[in-house]
């Protein structure tokens, strides 16, 4: 396996972008990533694009052809990657394997979702297809509902409180204040979260990530090309990917995402690092409970202790291990297919020393992207 | 769901017919044609009694109803509604609504039993889906 580096990044602002369509978002991110890498469109050899559902959100499939077409990458091989909310992270992993294998030297990884062209009801239905539509959604399980089932059990088993869940949202909103691309620039309090509308007990509106339009792209290069083209390459030191049952109810332990445990193990092993050596992480906080489960499953804190750990400030910027300095899915926004790629962009900004006020002074960074309620998990470790 | 998609699920949805592995005795609901434990493909039908316990639950409060959509979920679900993961006595777990029950009765560990109910109503096509919901087993 060859070494692989990130040499370029580009993303759009995240938000409810009524004026923008899927292709214009993708082009902005893709072209900015290519420019940032100091290369030309014609240097790009292959494209991997993560998107959850062009079909349900904008009635457009075959994005494997459409994205390189609009970005100006002529005749290149291009793969659309789908793993629900982990589509972006998985596109990154596929591109990494491609470059590491020696097949290509320069790849663009894109992630995009245009969610707001349809109504809230249709969005909820589209997101529910990340679960087992026949055996979960059909019986009344919404996507927030599945995470609520985990949250309720975590509270029951480990005495986690609703305020501890809320502390995840408060922290991530605070971090997003310093991220110009974030959807929200609004400080919130524990009380704001507690007072927000209940969506699925114990989860409330401010426990959930928002509906977002946006795109993110990065350029990957082989070691030889990266050293030639970039003064600030960020190396991918570890990559892991695992799956689990699509239905939450089919798991022996409802409070462990074994796909995350397994993907993390692969990434740690390859990077020769342990959880205690990780300087910061961008984790999949589609709901506040998801961040708590993530920091347990990634090994940053013992199972059941994440609520207290977060409440006491260990995951803030400047804390023991900063989690989601970008604002996370919660406050930066969650354009489904773009999220996994945007996590990698935050890792690169942090390791290049370009994160501004939200800098964590990190030597390495971990990203963690989950599909559905844990049916797919992708973990990457970056180092400067 | 489309009519054939509903029709072929009738044994499972109406009568909780799952599968039993003759090799390792593992029981599955819904049906699986390959045993997840041992890879056996000679799976046999197995009827679950429909009794179990609440493993975890939530109350869904976001509306899934939209008059322009094909499926009228509001009619079948009566938002807000309780949703639970239930561990059947025989082992497997499933996701289902809990009905006829006050918030105070709803607890982790509570015994429940299956009832036969309407689960969804497909708007314009007029197809009504029946299946399982659960009640507190007093
Ligand atoms: Zn078996």
C-alpha cells in the first residue's frame, strides 16, 4: 500500500440554500478543492462522489456521470458512493484505497446533498430509508425515533441525563461560532435545548442536526505527487470501514455501534495509535446521543461515562480531547452525503494550522462517519 | 408500500411467522433465508407467541402526515404514539408501536403482548396494511 495525502480542500457554506442546486454546490466545492491543491481539472484522474439520495431529494440519479461532467473532469472514471449518512466518509475511503493501490495518482472525493427542494415530510421519509423500511420505518420508526430509543436506554442503564445530552449541542453550537461555513452561528444554553420542542422523547429539536444543503470536496494524491505538489500535505495514516445490522433491534447490544468499534480498530492498528494518542476528533453527531455513543465506541471514554465527560467539559476546545471543533453535524449542518467529506476538511484545516480561533493545536485528527443507526461506520486518522 | 410488497409480508405481519435454524436452533424474526449464526440455508418456519418485554421506548411526536402524500400515516398512528424495541420471549427483538397505554405505564422491562391492528393506510390506492402492535400484558 502506498502512502496517500490530502493536498486540496474546498467546501460551500452549509445552510438552507434556496438559490443553489446540487450541481452548482458540487462544482463550487470540487473546483475550489482542485484550485487549493494547485492543480488543474485535467490533472484529476478519478472521482468518488458521496451522496445519499439524489433520487429522493432531487429526483436525479446517475450522479457518477453528472458530477464530473459539471465539474469539468472529462471522460474520467467516476463512482457515486451510497451508504446513507456515511456516503461521504465511504467515498473518501474508496478513493484512499484506489490511490493506495497504485491504480491512480490523483483523485477528487466529493460529498453533496441538496435536501431543501422537498418538504419536511418528504425529507423525513427519505431519511427513514437509511433504516430498514420494511421492518422498522413501516412500523412507525422515524430516524430521530431510532436514536431516541438508544438515548432512552443509555439514560436508563447509565443514569445519563437530558442535560448531559444537551451539553453536546451547547458545545457544538459554541464551536460553530468560529466556523464561517457553519449553518448556525448562534450560542445556545442547556435551558434552550430543554425548552425546545420534543421530537421523540427524550430527544428535542435542539438535540438534532438540521436539514442542510451543501457540498465538500478534497483532493487525494499519492506520496510522490503529494510531495511534488504540496507544501502542507496531510497524510491519511489509518482507514477503517465496517458494517452492522441495518435494523437497530437486531443488535445484541443496542448501545454499542459495533461497526464503529470495528472500523476504529482497523484505523488505530494501521496508524499505530491508540485512542489516548488522538489529539482531536470530528464524530458523527446527527443527534446528541450519537456523539456520546461515538466517543465511547472510539475508546475516548469508558462505556456509560460519556454524559458526565461531556458535561464536565473534557470534549471542549482546550479540553482533554476536543470533539467536533467545526461545530459538528449539529451546528455546522448535515448535508447528508457531504458530512463525511466536510469532517476530513476540518481535520486538514486543523492540521495545517488554518482553523483560526477554533484551533486545537493538533498533530493528528480522527474522523468518524456513521450511516443509518449504525449499519455503516467509517473511521479515518490524519496526521500532518 | 405497493400491494405485492404488503401481500408477501402477510405471514410475518399477521401471525409473527419467523424462522428457526435446524442446525443451531437460533430463532429469527422477521424471516431470514440464511442463518446469521451458522450459515445454514434449511431454515424452517417458526411461529412466535407474541409475548415479550420492552427493551427501550420513545414517544414519537413529529407528524408524518401530509395530505399530498400517498401514505396517510396520521390516520393509522395517532401522533403522538409510543414506539418500542421489544424482546420476544423466544429471543429475537422487533420494533413496534405500543398502544392503549398511558405514559406512566410505559417502562423498560414492562411485559407486552401482540395485538392485530391497522399499521398504515395508503391514501389514494386505498390499501390498508395490517400487522402487529403491542399492548401492556397485565
Ligand atoms: Zn444456525
